[in-house]
C-alpha cells in the first residue's frame, strides 16, 4: 500500500468507528420492567395459565353457594381476558387504552361476582375475584400505571362495601373483606418502585458498558490507523532515506525520485483527504512535466462517496491539462458554498475552477 491512500483510509476508518459505536448503542437497549418480569418467556405464559385455571377452579368449587353461578363464570372469562391483556410484552408505561380496559374488567367482574354472592352464609373462596383483580392491578402498578391501578382498587373496594351493605352484612364486613387487597396494592407500589430503581441501575450499567466499548474501539481504531500510516510512510520514504544515508553519489534519476517522495509526503500531510491514488498519480505526472502542484485540505471533515468521486474527477482533469506553471487544489472548510477550488496559473493566464458543495450533496 502506498501513502497515497492514507487520507481515504482515515476517512473510511472514521466511518467504520462511527458505525461500530452506533451499532453497539443500538444493541444496548434500556432494561424495561416488562423485560425484567420476563413477560415474553414461557414461564410467564405458564403463570398466566395457572392464574386462569385457579380462578376457574374457585368459581366452579363455590358455584353451589352462589345465587347466580353464571355471573361468577362470566367474571372468570373477563378476568382471563384481563390477564392476557396485562401480561402483553410491550414497552412501559402500559398503554392507556389497555389500562382502561383492564380497569373496566376489574369493576365489571366485581359487580358480577357481588351479584352472584348470597346475602347470608359463609363465602369462602366465592370471593375469588378480589385476589384475581388484585393480580391484574399488581401488573398495572409494576407497569407504571400506579394512579390508575389504585383507582381500580378503590373501585373494587367500593363495589364490595356497597354490596355488603345492601346484602345486610354491613359495610364494615365489606371493608374487612376487601381491605387485605388494598394492603397488597401498597406492597405492589413499593415493590414496583424498587424494581424501577433496579431497572435504572441496569440501564446506567449498560450505558457505561457501551461508552467503555466505544472508547476502547476508538482507541484501537486510532492505533491501527497510526500503525498503517507508519507502514505506508516506511514504504515510501525508507528507500529514499537509505539512498541518502549510503553516502554514494546520487544520480539524476534518484534525485527526481527523492523530490517526488518529498512532494508525496507533503501532500499526505497538507492535503490528506486529497491524497487519493488517482489524484496522487495525476499529481506525479504533472510534476514530471514541470508543474508545481500543491494539495491543501482545509475541510477537517470526512467526505461522502459522491464528493470523493467528484473531487477526483475535477482534480485529475485539471492536473492532466496543466503543462507548466502552478496548480493549487484546495478543499474548503465545511459551511462554504464551494467544496473544492482549483487554481491553475502559468505565464499567460490564470484559471479558477470551483465545485459547488450543493452540487454533490454538500452542507
């Protein structure tokens, strides 16, 4: 590899580093509570199945004490739908529309089971709906719908208290029946808060890992570019330096080669982005014809593929057309109207060519 490709290699290296960092950042997505709960796993589906089976078993085993068993079984169907909805894997906070659906299920199922319950006698597991609905509200709390979940819990509590009062059991009995579920909601709120803090710490650790990987990748890429440029420099300059250091008389051909090496090294430093193989070869041919060629890179930013092709074409044409005098090729800073200017001077005339930035997808 010759030193002429160093500018393009640096630009490509910068692009690769940027793509690598973006790819790493895309892979390091933040940990969502839904992910921490594993709602997309087979275990979550198994828990949902146990939830549905338990509710159905409680409703079936207590049907004989109910005044209207059909209402209890209809409530089982509703809370089953609610369980499927609330365990759907999706980013949190949980969708408002689905949250309202779950809250409606909580209230309606409470009304249905309350309608089915007898006014007298022991209830036992006939009030299964309280635990089932609390399970739904738990998930709403964990999925960042705390206020709405508490509204649903209060609605369930109100339905139970009203039913107990109307049935003659007394409002206090209804309150005592549903109050343990309120305590469970309080526990869910505290647990959800702790889980969110854990998720935030996980996200922070993941971001630090991304930043560390990006920094390490940038350092490694810079080291490789330095090694590559050192190898290219040695390939170009060592033969000339060896000839000079030998102390033997230099032939005219050797002197010309040393002059070309010096010009090539100067181009690689002062006109890095312009030091592409086609331009370097064109500059070498022009210098062999006695043209004084100067390549200047004042852009300070990478070039797109279209810009590189346009620059190579314009610069090659200008250098190949020159038969003497000087040719100065300059990449202009970002933000200028022109991307590139080429000024060709000889004893008779001065010609200036400009490549507009807008013509090749510039700023």
